[in-house]
C-alpha cells in the first residue's frame, strides 16, 4: 500500500519518504520544525490521515498534508520540548500532550481539536535522580473508555485520570509497580474470555493488570528476555491479540531484540532479525490500514521494517540520525517541500 513514512529524529527533524523508502527527504528551510531540529513524538490522526501532530523542541506542530509542511500550534507549550501526544480515538477534539527535559514536565489538554490548550493539574518535580529533568514519555487513552487517560513519566511515575484529565491519581508504587521510570503504556481490549489487559513498561520490567489498574503483576525483563533489561516499548499490533516488545542492554545499548507475543503478553518469542541493530530499539510505527506493515527504529538510527506483522524484520538501506519516533500514514503526500534531500 502506498503512503508516507515519517521518521522523527533528534537532530534532523523529520525525514520522510513517499516512495516506500527508496528515497528520503528532510523538511524545507522555512518550516516550523527546523530541518536540523528535534522531534520527540509523532501521531497520525486516526480520523484523518492527512493530519499529523509532532512533538518538537519548539512546541507542538501540525501538518495537514501528510507531513509535507508543518506549522506551530499556538499553545502554552510554545518553546517547550513536547515528548508525547495522544488523540482521543472516539472524539478527536480531545488531544493530550506532555512536555519534558529540558523543559518542565507537564500534561496539557485541548478539547477543541487543538485551538486552545490548558495545563492540567498534575505537578511533577522539576528534577529527578535518574535523568535530571523528568519527561512525559507516554500518554495512552483507553479506546474502550476514552475518559480513562494514562500517562507515564521518566522519572515520575504512572498517572491515571477517569474523567478526561479533569482529575488525576498517581498509582505507583502502592499498586505494585515498583519503579517510577515509566517508558510505555499500552492496552489490549477484552476478547472472548480474556479480560481487558493493561501493559506498563518500566525501565527494567513489564507490568500487567487485568482489573483496570488496581492490581499489577510483573517480572524483571532480564529474567525473561535473555538477560536484556532495558525495556523500551510494548506495541499492540492492529487486528489481533499480538504484541511487539523492544528491549536492549541499555541506552544507547550494544545489543537489542524484538519479541512477539500471540497470547496477550503471557509469553514472548524472539522475532527474526535479518540484520543486527546498532543500538536499542526505541520506537515502533504502524497503521491499522495495513496491519502486516510495522516499523521499528533504534536509538542510533537503524530503521527496520516487517511485512508479516512483526515476525521477521529487514533493515532499511538508509541510516538515520537518532530515531525518536516513527509513523506511517496512507495519505500520499507531495514528494517534498524543498529541494534539500538526503537521497
């Protein structure tokens, strides 16, 4: 399926391809995202594939042409580093965004599709022990009940709201999640006799809950994944109960693996990698329009592609700067906004 591949980086803004990865191009010189800027997150609007939101070092940016051009969304996040974004899958007027290092970590919400924004109530300390300044790495909206909004902080714990962000509760460590360094939150809906399952990846473990977050079970990643401890992401795959997991031996790491589960995370099998990654896998990218197509990027710029739903992976020919986010949209955007390219 044709579309646009977007790779967010920590030193070259966005790199995008509209020809299935044969060529790659940076943004132009007059975009809101600098061509040598930092992109921390990217989300494609599930209701309109032309619309792409990007969290950058200059604030929240938006594209309405599949990533060919970006403009700054005027908000309290202007000039701040935006690390995470989530769009309500039932009501796209609700958008959440989280900031962090080098900016102060905070959670923001729009209820009018990004026209206006408000900072929400959670107060996150300015400094922490592990990464100096915290950053909100993950925001997740429960698709079965979009009033349930979650976010996780590196380092600053797991937070949940049951009223679209009006009020918040920090869950760790009393609930059984013993590490405040939260890397990822994801969920699988109830299926048959299987209950709704929530996944929280900390720096060194994966915790799961089947009772809405009241009780959690978890195990050290090093005991489950061949001694690899640095757990970066858990990604549900479109269309079934399969999941992918990215884990490595540190950050940036020298060894990394992808694991796949077909039993809702009870067990994991190593995926087949046809090349060795140069560092820890950092981000997944996929789109429900083509559930067999999945991307994974490493900390130091290897981009891998799977055409079989994550079972096997091939490395793309292009080496990137530090990859921070990957997205794919079925929107066939213009080739580029400026003659500058990296082909």
